[in-house]
C-alpha cells in the first residue's frame, strides 16, 4: 500500500505543484544533467562524527533482484549506520553503471545528507541492458573516487561498496584500471568493499583483489543480494506518521533557497508515491533518529531554526517567509510555528515508540529463523562496525536494522 501525504494546512500554499527531475551526472557516454543546487542543512555539523558511503551498483539486466532489494533496504542500511556512538552525520551517494553501448555507462548521484533525493533517483533505475560480460567497472570505480564530493575530514569514515556480478573490462585502452583507481581511493582514506552477486568464476578474482587493495572486505551473495526484508504490522502506521512529520517542514529564505528545498519536497513526494509502506517505515524510523535529522530537515526549515534559536522569526521579512505565514500578523506566525513544533515533537515520539515495537517484532522473527548471519544486511553491518572503529565510531553487537 502507498501511504499518502497527510499535510497540515499551513504547508499547502508553500509547496505548490512540484515536478521532480532526477539529479545525476553522466560521463561522456551520456549528456550530463546538472544537479539542482543543494542547500546544506542548517543543523550544526562541525565536530560531528561522519559516515560517507557510496554504492557502486551494476544496473544491467541480471541485477534486477538486487536493485529491487536496494530500493527496499537503503533506509535500513542508513538506520544501521546511524546506530554508532557518537551518532554520525550520514551522507550517501550512488554510481549506477552498465557498459559501453548500453543506454549509459555510468550515472552519478553525488554524496549528500539529502538521502531523499538520492533515494528518489534510485527509484528511477531499472535493470536493463547487459547480456554479456564484462562491464564498465573501472569507469564506475573511477567516478566513485573522483566524481564524488568526499570531505577532507580525516576523521570521517569513507567507504565504497562495489556491488555487481560481472568482471571489469580490462581490455579498454582508454580508461584507467582499477589498481590505480583503488590506490587513489586509499590515498583519500576511502575503504572499498566488494559484494559479488552470483557465482561467476571470472568475477571473484577481480572482486577479491579490489577489496584487498582497498583495505576492505569481499563478500559473495546470491544473485538477488541475500538482503532480508521483513514486513511488520507496524509499517503502515509508521509510514503514515512519517508522512505527517514531513508535512511539518516549513521552508523559508530567498527564492533560490526555497526553490532548492522545493526540489527536496518533490523527491519526498515521489518516494511517498512509489516506495512500499515498509520502505517508508524504515525511512520514518531513520528520520526520527539523531543521524536522520539532516535528511528530514534538509535546510532552511523555519520550525527547526526558530526553535533552535538560529533565527529570530520577527527579523524575517514577508518575502522570506512561507506563503502560508507571510500574510499573518506576527503573533499568529509565532503561534503556528510553535504549534507545528509541538506537533513535530509528538510525531517523532510516536514513531520512536512504534519503532521499538517494530524492532521487537523483527527480533522474534529473526529468532524463529535462527538468525540472519548470511544476510546482506549483516555483512554490511559487520564491515562498517569493524572499519569505522578506527574513526572513533562504536557499533554494538545488536546487529543491523531490517
């Protein structure tokens, strides 16, 4: 079932009708599409622990099962990474790849704390093309290392997960080969893990070598990815509450700043329309966490900034306010902001309470299944837990979110 956005009245005039346009860059094989401007969240990030993760994903026809699993699991992976102490700021990026002669060679979604927009773009991808091996793995890795906005923070845990079933083209004379690319990644402090889907014997040696050179881990999973998807009786209600929570966002500022945030709202609307209730629930749980605040808020959110004291409501001109507030008297503006803040807090509390019940339900199912140690979820969690420790991030033994 698809949850519908349950908006509050004062936001309706703010958002309007927004058309979503996927934000990705292509290499020379595909005309690049300019990414929309992204306004960094006003949540203070200096001094925070950081996790920067890029998924390099084969999107040829044989990868249909894995791509569908990724659409279900990205939010639980984000929630798993958010379990660290201290709670990290999480950025994600995506490189989708195929091969020369296909519809595209690579498509790149840059690293950002705006996971909604990344997810909305992921929803656009379908497994097509291919039909032969090898694939343009070298180009995909090159883009992951060199076309992403990796931070210069030496304390940030930076990681790439290469996911695919076919070996790289080593016969193309005009592209850089992975040993040199991986060396550049290591120099930037980026760990590379490889996940081989299926059991093509010619893939394994390359995937193993990439992981060894990248100071990461090599995993082999079934063709569909071995991700564990557990639906619960709490998903639908959490999805509904998450939609109500989204509707408490009130974006303000210059026309350009509000336009950037409208694109985020468009991405949110897209995922509410297309994502399953279970995926929306996972996103809602993540957004209600400390690490999920940056994705939920986005930037230029009036409610957050007034409550945190980073902006004085009375100092904003009507032109900077959301249309729903601009024509109201100052006292009414304050009342609506305060009421929205209280509503937001109540919704977050309800989501956390239901999330605890959801976790208990999943724990029972896992016990009935005698665990899920071979699942993609557990493999990724264990790799992150081990590798992020050197950056001061501590993950306990409780395991991943599902």
